[in-house]
C-alpha cells in the first residue's frame, strides 16, 4: 500500500467520495506496474497522492456536469483517469501516442471497471475531427506555445482548455497569447483549484474558445 498522510486522506475523501477505493487501487497501479513500466520514476511514489493524483483530481471542479472531455498526452492517466474516477458523469477520452502507455491505461481501466473512459492511441493532431468534446485537459505535455495548437483544435470552435501548470503559468500565457487568439481563444486566464482541500492548490491555465 502507498502511504497516505491524514491530511491527504481527508482531501481524498472530499475529492473522491464513495469512489475513494477506486482511487486507492489506481494509486497502487501507479506505484507498481506504472513504475515498473517507466510511466513514472521511483522518487514520485511517496508523493503520488499529493503531487499527482489529488493535484489532478481537483480540476474536476472546473468542468461542467456531463461534459465530454479529452485528455491530451495522458501518459499515466494524469489527469484523465483521476477525473474519470472523481466524476463518473464525465465522458473521458484519453489521447496517448505511446503503445506501452496505451496498453497500461487499458489494463487499469479494465481492472477498475471504469465505463466512462476510452483510450485512443495517437497524437492530438491526428485525432482532430475524430473526437467531439467540450473540454480538453493536459498536464506536463509542453509549454503553452506548443500546447495551444494541440488542444484548441480538438474543441471544434467552442469549449474550454484546462492546462495544469506551475508557477510559470502567467509567463506562458504572455508568450502564447498571439497564437491562442489565432486559434480562436477568446479569453485566457490563470485559475486555481483545490484551495479548500489541498495544502498547495493546483494552478490551471483556462482558455475559453
């Protein structure tokens, strides 16, 4: 079992509610087969809850009910699987180009019995026109200058991009502003999620298209 601190457990109960056992099983997958197959490094295991799973799951608060969501560059399912577990009302599409990651994601989805998620193997630009979504999420994929071109086209002209970012969020927006506007972004802002449950909130760049 991956250790969870009392503060993390309190936050996890608030975020996942009755689906917390699914989140716990997902974390076990991350700490075992996820690490063995190189989806994340051994140093990350002690901070899986705070730095990764909860950090991603609180973004669910920014997504409207029953949204169709695409997660670009899903990797180990961060944030895609966290959102699918926290919000069974969402229809999640995980977009991931690497076959070994796709295989792992499908194994985890099957084991957890998640019925609101599908995985598409491919790059984001290859699936434009093949998926119809209201929201696109991304974490640790690329700087906003590159990410805008990978995410905004998936919205087909309207929707929201939620990109989990760090302290450089405002700086990235400044550098990517022209490109975001050219792609149809009407309003770009830095918002936060999880202030009420996490010791360190999650910083998100929100692009309204």
